[in-house]
C-alpha cells in the first residue's frame, strides 16, 4: 500500500539517548478509479496548474478544482473511490520511502566521485581536475562509464526506515533516521510490514 508524502524536515526525539527522525506529511488524496491489478488512479493537490485535460479528468471523476494532479499508486484490497484513508500507517512497523535526492547541478569529479585532486602547492596547475582519462593506441577511446564531471543528484532513491509514530489527526508520519530529498520534496511511502 502506497501513500503520497511531503518531506517536512528532520528533528529528534526527547528520550535519552535521542533518536534522529524525519517528519513526513501525508498528502490528502482522493481515489478516482480502482483497477483490477491492485492499483488505483488518485488525485492530489500539486500546484496551480490547470488545463483542459486536467479539467476534463476532474469532471469525469467528480473531484474539486484543488485536486489537479493525477497518478497511479498501489492500494489495499477493498479500497473504494473517495478519500484515501492513511490509517494503515498507524500499524506499520517499517516503510520504504522513494524521493528524488537533492539536485547539485553540473559538478566536478572531486564533488561527484570524491576524487582527491592534485597537490595544492609547489607551483603545478593540477588543481581540482580529474587527470588523464584515456588509454594507449588501443582502445583509443574513453571507456564507457568513466567517472567524470557531470549532472549530480536529482535521482530517484528508495530507503527503508522504521516508523516511530503516526499522528492520524494531522497526517504526520515520523520515521527513524534520514531520507533523501529537500524539505518540501514529494514522493511515495510504501508499507513493508
């Protein structure tokens, strides 16, 4: 069973020793249509964007204007059209969370792959460069998968965390440890056990 969540940020518990926790807000979701394979088309509020295709789907499934984003997620057996009830999170012991990592743009080899770089003194000009990348006459090209500067971050990552608590009234899920993504990032939480 999956739920759409938004990362609030990190905190810690007040016991001794304290435990680092991540707070997630469960996004209000409406089930539009349940399919046979255990999945359902759901609508949730994402942005102010509206166009004719979104308005057509809102009219077809009878959802209000604020629910303007649609996606397919896994749901429990017996789920019907209407509000998606997050009560199952109260009994969950551990969950898998999928979010995009923080995007760091175009990064060099030292930041992206933890390269050492060159010495910082004695007059040479190596600096933060990655050094030689090629081979001899054979194969005469740079091998595929060579660690080089490039786009770093902004990739989908899934981590498994234990559930500390779930506040059903406010829809706040508290997970032990950290999860990827910036504060405000949206992703999916799937109940493992």
